[in-house]
C-alpha cells in the first residue's frame, strides 16, 4: 500500500470529520483580554474545545456568559492554537498533538491569573488533550470536567449519518487502514487517540499520543500518575445516545472486549487495576464523579452547565 499524500489525506479527513458530521456544542466567550480587569474571588476556568470547533465559537461564548452570570467577573480562558478562529479550527483536525499540548502549556504559563490554579473543561477531543496537559505540564488544576471525551480512545471514526452512504464508509475504511502510518499519526489529530483492542500491539508501538498519556506501554511515567492524582475532582460526563465517540463508554474510561463485543467497566481495566495514571487512586479517594446526559454527542442543556458550575466551580478556597 502506498503511503498517502498529505494533501489527499487532509481532504479525506476534512470530508469525513467536518463539523457537519460531528456533534457540536449546542446552546452553550471572544477573549480579547487574557485576564479580567479586576481580580475576582473565583477560580478561573480554562476550556479546550472539541474537534471541528474553535476557541471563539458561539458555543464557547455562551458557556462564558453562563459562568459569568453565576460568578461575575470570573476569568474564562478558551484555549487556542491560533488567534485566527478558522486556523484554530483547522488545527483541531491536523497537527502533532504532543506539540500542541506543549504550546498550550507555554501559553498558560504566560497568564499570571492562572498561576494559583484553575478548573478545566474539555469538550470531547479537548478533554483528552487537557488530560495530557495535566499529566505533562507544571500547572495546578483543581477540577477537571470532560464531556464525551474518548479517554480510552476510539475504534471507529464518526459513524456515517446515512447507512447507505457508501462513499462515507469507504473513506472511513481508507483512513482506518492508514491509521498507523507515521504521517497519519503525526498529522491527523483523531488518529492520535485511535485505539483498536484488536490491534493493541500496533497501538502500543505506533500511537503518537494516547498510548503515552494512558501509560499503557511497558515503560511507565510515574510523573503522569503523580500529576493526575493531584486533581481535587474528576468529572466524566457521557452521552447516552453518543454515536460520534465509538465506543461511547470510552468517555468513562471503559475498555472494549472485541470478542464478546461488550464494554469493560473502568474498574476492570488494566489501566485501573494497575493504576497506570492514578485513576484508581482518585476513585478510591471518592474524587471521581460519573454523570450522564441523555442526548447525542455534545448536545448539552444550559441547565446542566449551570448545575455543574454551581457544584464544582467558584471560590478559590
């Protein structure tokens, strides 16, 4: 098989994973200033948007308005990889995830108001990137809330809306066959958290991102566990009707048994039992909350955001 050209590959991914094929934040801030004009008693909130979205979208703006109505003047910083929203959106599809996490780490260090700690929200793909940021970067995150984030990877690309759309299915199949090529692993963001239990050896050998932050390789990084355990609270929000993240239970750190075709509960996975990243430590400490929204991927009711913010966000103490 020929290694795909990057231009052809980009077109495949754009057609496959464009925002029209993805769940989008529904009904859920522009950030001209990185800090509020007057210090507030509230912990700042850092947000990382999902695939196909950008830091300046209407959904992110609405989130800011909701948080500001509850905590007037609160700093909400939306992570961006480019000040141009369209370029930021493009970089949610393409790039080296490790370099992106490093760039964001440096950017957050330059925002003085975040130095004393902050809460973090990750929407879908953004939650997996935030977790890598927490494990690798010298930052202090109090509470991490992720919405439909594929923490245990995806074994399928977003399903075709029309079961009879053979072109979409062929594109899916093409990209899956090429997923372990180095050019794909270092260029296509969703490929970097692809994890098929049937091909775990390839995953452990070639994965550019997820296998590392999940500490699944033979050589472990104790720092990842130490940093992840420093969270005060981990909140994992899943979507009961999710067809974008496959398997949908990945958002709860569930694995998947390819033979029985059933999900493996998070506390029965090797990652949990051997405490590779500290998930077991957090859970036994009572610091992990599982929440569910009865909806498709990223269809979030405004009241849910308000309730969540009221419970987990607020005072610096």
